[in-house]
């Protein structure tokens, strides 16, 4: 089993290394994403954090300190409320409630690096679209909203290469804001990503 | 190159499974968790002034098949439970055929049964791996499993849902709409759930109790 993992990782990195000849340097991040809701997101799932998430990010250096790139990620927020009773006007509904938020941000990113040597701290901004599905399930029925939101994600993070190798660890924090649409409310959460960076 | 292709396919298949199952974790629910109770009252009615009601001794089955005259199973138990709850709410049941005694409200109980069809796709998963979050986070990048991918196969299943409907109306309070006399509904309660398992009777009785528990507004002044 361990061999299969090693082969898979080696194969993925060998594919990625082929890009390094075509571009003027950059990095790839493969990350586990966690989310901590704020605002309406927090209210909807009653503060339940998300540990289901992943992201892939590519960045390319345009100057010594600045990269431009893109990021695609996914997070699921979920809360099992159990059997609840909710009232709206003169109507009252009792049932087993589960709520979900699935978000898929697709962002263009720009980053500035304070130090291009061994440890690379950076700040950045993502701008793009957030595809968000919210589902409010009672029994076998659910209400679902699906929308493409415009959104922003300021972030700060660091890449720490492993010795002299071109792989490293990455940690970053970002504040995701998906602005409200005509029919759906704004969603926002603090994202923490931990993963592997591959520098080329 | 072949290996890369295999990895690519594995990643795509795994990704698809995430999108189908991972996005809605734990979305399966037990039969009793399907039970829903919905009640609604008419806020222009002063329930404290009501006192008597009439309820037929039959639960009306509402079905497309009019030749089906099979009574609702356990109907007497359900009607007894409703009557006992109505009594707690302060209503007095009129059971006689004495037409001079007109009840303040009618309580009609009916049942609807609906056949539902569910179609979807099963994704067989790698044995030994559950759908918990750690499945796709493993420090060794375990989430590229399964190393072999399996074809998905479709499933088709049918299930029945049932609704027990209670409607409270006043025979003296009606509107005439297009020549039809339509009684105003003062209050209604509905219990909906999947009709499966051995505890349908127990679930229904619990649901009837919930209907009244969440309707304190209909209490009379008695």
C-alpha cells in the first residue's frame, strides 16, 4: 500500500514538473481546506465548522515578488439539528432537520512575497465567483438554493520549502466573502488551508 | 503515460464521488426521521369560544383508485388518540345523530397514500474505507484511493409516503364561491412520513400527539 502511495505521489509530481519548462517559475499548492463560518453562514449551520474541503492552486511569477494565478476549492458545512420545531406565522413544522452549505470558489489570485528565499511569507487577494448550494432538509424534503456569487478573498500565508527540495509545506488563512445575489444571501467564512507546495 | 492516465481517471472518479456523496454527508435518514408534522391555524378565529365538535368514526382514505374501500389500518386507535387530545384541548365530542345539536366545529380526518419513485446511482467504494471525513484526508495523500475504479450502477426503488390530515371547520362559517359552499378551515394538522417498518402505528400515534402539542392556539376556554 505504501508503495502505491509513493508511486502516485511521484507520478503526480513528475507530471507537474513538466510545466516548469514552459513557465517562468511558480508554485502549485494542494491543500486541505477548513472553514469557520461567519455571518449568515455561521447562523445557517449554527456555527458548525467545516473539515471537509480541498483546494488546488497554481501561481506563476510575473516579477521576483509577485505571482498571478488561480485557485479552485471546495468546502462542505454540515449540521445535524435533530428533531426540531420551527414556526413561521401561523404555521408550525416539526421534523428531522439537516442543513448543508457546499461552496466552490473559483478565483483569480495575485500574491506578493516578502521574501523569495527559504521561507516565503505572502499576502494576496482572490477575486472571482463562488458557486454555493445551500440545502435545508426536513424529513425527506428539502429547500435548496443554488447561486453563483461574486466574491473576494484576502489572504495571508507562508510556504516553507523542505530543505533544498522544490517541495514544501504551506499554510494560509483567508477571509472568503461571497456577496449576496438577487435571491440568495451573502456567505462568508474564514478558511484555513494546510498542504503541500510544489515549487518550479 | 498509462499510469498517469490511470491516476487521472482515479482522481476524476474520486472527485465525482465527493461531489455526489461528500457534499451531502450523512444524508440518509432512518424511517422514523422522515416523519414531519405540519400545523396551521386561522388567526381570525377565536378558539376560546368554541366548545363542541363532531368527528366521523372513519378515516377517509383519499386515493385515485375509488374501488379500493379498504379502511385505514389501525384507524380506531388513531381516532381514539385524536379524541383524547381534543378532550385535553377542552372540546366536547358530539357522537349522537341528534340533528338539533349542531357542533361548533367539524373535525375531518383523512389519509393519503402516495407512491414515490427514486432513481439514482450507487458508487461502490473501496472496502474498508468509510465515508467519514478522514477518508479523504490522510497525511499520506490517501485520498487518491481507490487505486482501481469501479463502474457505478443505477438503482431504482419505490417507497410509499402517507399523510394523515386533520381539518377543523365550522359548518356555519362558509363562503359561497362560484356557487359552491366552501367551509372555512379553522385549523389543520398533517402528519407525513414514509410508510415502512413495523412501528407505523406507534409513529402515527406519536405524530398525532405532536400535532396537538404544537397547536396550543386551538385550546378552548373550557
